[in-house]
C-alpha cells in the first residue's frame, strides 16, 4: 500500500543505471560533437551551413536567426557577439545546461518527481507564455535594428 510519504518522494525508475544513463550519454556526446564542429567551422563564412528559410524566402529574421553564429561566438567567449546575433541566447543556453544537468541527475539517481495537476497546469501556462514571448521577439526583431541577426 502506497502512503502519502511515498507519493511525495516521487517514483523510482527501476531500470539499471547504465540503461538510464545511456540517453544522457548519447545526447551529451552528440552535443559535444556538434559544439566541436561548430567551433571548427565558422558559420559567418557563407557556404558552410544552410541558410535560415525565413531569411532566404521572406527576408525576415525568425526568433532563431543568428543562433548558430551566436553560439559560435559563445564558444569563443565573445558574449557581446553572441548577444548581437541573437539576444535570446543569453537565456537559452543557461536553461539548456540546467535542464541537461537535472535530466542527468534524475537519470543517475533514478528518482522521478511526482507532478500533480496544479504543477502541470503551471508548467503549461509557463510554456504558453514563453512561446508568446519568443513569437513577440520574432516580430519585434524585424523592426528594431539592434535585435536583428546581422544577416541581409
């Protein structure tokens, strides 16, 4: 019989640690390989990477335009260059790193949090507001010169 204390602790993943950590390890290796490739091949030089479809077909910067060039600048420690290409990266990369660390920790320990309906509703509202914010940024960056990606 499950007690209230068991419910608040969270579920436990019974799979072996090796199996739980495999997706984390594969994702980490893929991210490292992508970062090393990006560091080696400059996206500011035309022809190495495909262009952004919204930039090519519409001449507009999407919310992600400049993300690769900004990440390239970040890999070289140029934070102002990163912000110049895409200011959203200032918040994006720390969130990605923390999310990856939380995933790795939960996979290592096998503990899963119990998510009640209220928490799920808050998370859903947060995701909707984040999406609205990104869409607003995508529109505004085409009218405010500083927020542009620097292409075109």
